[in-house]
């Protein structure tokens, strides 16, 4: 299922769908894009964390970072 597919082949599949299904395709594409943004953000955070001098990471700083991440997650999940 994760076989690479060309943009042209994907467009042909989309064009073969009834028009009432296109909204579902768009929603799924949005979902995949959001997943990719989260994955990239996580990777950037891990890389940034690895570059930070470990002696500067006090428990207080770690707690502040954790609280900031939780606040962002809450704001994103709020309706």
C-alpha cells in the first residue's frame, strides 16, 4: 500500500472518483499534511534539544518547556 505512485497516477485515480467523494479526498490530504507538519516539528524539536548544552537544562527549564508544549497541544485540540 505504501508503494510509490506518481502524481499523474494519483490524479487519474482522483479524477475517476465521483465528485461527491472529492471532499473526503481533500480532508484526507489535509489530515496527512497535518501529520507531516507534526512529524517535522517533532524532529526539529529533537534536533534543537540535542544541540542544547546539557549543563544548561535545569529541571525548571525542562518543566517550562513541558508546560509550553502542553499549552500548545491544548490550544490545538480546543474547538
